[in-house]
C-alpha cells in the first residue's frame, strides 16, 4: 500500500510542509514521486515516520534523529517500537486517571458531596515536562517556569493559553494575507509573542539567540508545527521568520 503526502500528513497530525522538510533533510524520502510531482509513501516510509515522531517526542533534534536512523537495523526498529508502546501505555493510564477524576468530580458536584484534592487533581501533574524542559533550556529555566505556573489561578492559566491561541490565529491571518515576516503587522504580532513567552521566564525574557531558537523549534518539532499550521499551512515557518527578524532587530 501507499499513501499520498496529504493523507500521511493528515493522519500523523502534521503538515505536508513538514514532510517535505524531512525529505529535504534525507530523513523521510517518498517511496515514489509521480509524473505530476505528487509524493507517495509506502509501508516502509510509514514505519520510518513513526520512528521519527517517536524520537521527536523523546526530545531528539533532527540531526540526532538522522544519526539514529542511519545506523538502525530491523532489530533497532523493533526496540524503538517497544519503547513507543511503553510510552503510549503510560499516557493511556494517565488519561484514564484524568477521565476517572473528572467523572468523580462531576458525580460529587451533582450529589453535593465534598471534594477531595487528591481526586480532583489526579492525572494532571504538569511536572511530567520537567525532563524535556531541563534538557532544552536548563534546570533554572524549568524551576522559574514551574514556580510561575504554580502561582497562577486556573482562570489565569486558561487566559494565558487563550492568549497564545489568539496570537497564533493572528500570525496565520497575516500569513494568509501575504504579509511579509519583517513587515509592521507581523512584527507587531511577534512583539506580543515575545511578551507572552517572557511571562513564563518571570520577566527576564529570552535572549535573541533563545528567541530565534524557539522560532526554529516551531518548525522542527511536529508538535509545535501542528499547533501553528493548524491555523493555516505555512504559519509555523512564517512565525519562525518573524521571530528571527524580531530577535535581530530588538534583542541582544
């Protein structure tokens, strides 16, 4: 069997642009390219994409993933799938705890029964991101962000996330309108992006290198790419370019 690039992107929750980027890097070449230029992927490519996404979830950068895949054989693929399965089972259990927590809370609210913190908050531990954040930006960065997040109320947390969704939508609208990443409209949105990111850095704000690096991560990491490109394909690249310009013009 084989699938078109659009089918693979839709099923994987990523974008055609990301898959083409993987192809340009030699990470995921199409099994064939039709005469009209359409790309198609077979089962071998599908398995390779699964491994790429797994390694991205484990925090590896694209160059490191290339090294892993280039030296991997069938046994390595089986080991990787075993690790992937273990991670999925853990996530399944966590989500199951969240479902049970919400069901218990809903039942007690309806019955007028007092709530217990252990039941209400079971399965909602944000510290599961500690290892990844520490690996990317250092322990001090995680501890600052952790203290800041814990200090927020639920209403403040929801407002913070809502603010980012609005920024992402505005980036997508500017991109769809043909605005340039270095133009006034895009840079005004990027200033909001910088202020939003700076909140989690407890007012210190990222350096020019860090801010531009975050923008690159939005393209390299499928999770972030899907967030931005979900508002319109190509938005992640637009955001990256706008953040790079902002960093060069305004940050040290």
